[in-house]
C-alpha cells in the first residue's frame, strides 16, 4: 500500500480515504474489476460513495499508472492493479481467469520507426495488451 500512496504523492494527489479504499480493494482481491464491482464492494464500508465518484477515482488512478484499463472482448470496462506505474511496460491478460501480469519488455521502437517511415507520421505513444492463457489456465 505504501508504494501506491507514494505514487499518489509523486503525482501531487491527496491521499483520501476513498482513494485508499479503492487501492486496498485491488490489493486485497488481486483481480480485474469493473467500476460496478468496485462500487458494490466499497458501498459496504463507504455507504455515501456514489458510482460517479468511483468512476472518477478509477480514472485518476489510471492516469497515475496505479491502475490499468483492461481491454475486453465483452465490451466491459475492467481495471487491474499495476505494480510498475513509473516504468514503460505492457500487460499480459489471461482470457480465462482474467489474471493480469506485467511484461517489462518493449520492442516497439523499431516498429514505430517503420510506421513513421511508411506513413510519414510521428508516433507519440502506443498501447499493447497481450492476451492468452496464463501458466495455470493453460
């Protein structure tokens, strides 16, 4: 928890009970969750919290790198905890158990050069999510 609280401080964000509760929920459950899942879990201990507040906090935590948005084929929006918020990396998502793992390797530099050359454009960023079966589900 201290690591993620420091990320909030580094991003000049206040450490509020609601933000802490969201981070703690992801730490405790260690799984992907929809905003509604987060809302239902938090509502038990924070009865005043509203769904718009949950969406706002999830977006804030995504912008700091604490959470990632998981692209899903069921068109649901999922979030997952990221253990490397300050480093460029990608994620592997198990299509069966929904476990998310960090991949600290990126070979996109060469690809972006080819894209820039072919399209005469300037690549500024990229998003890569790898999907498959994790070692346990395989």
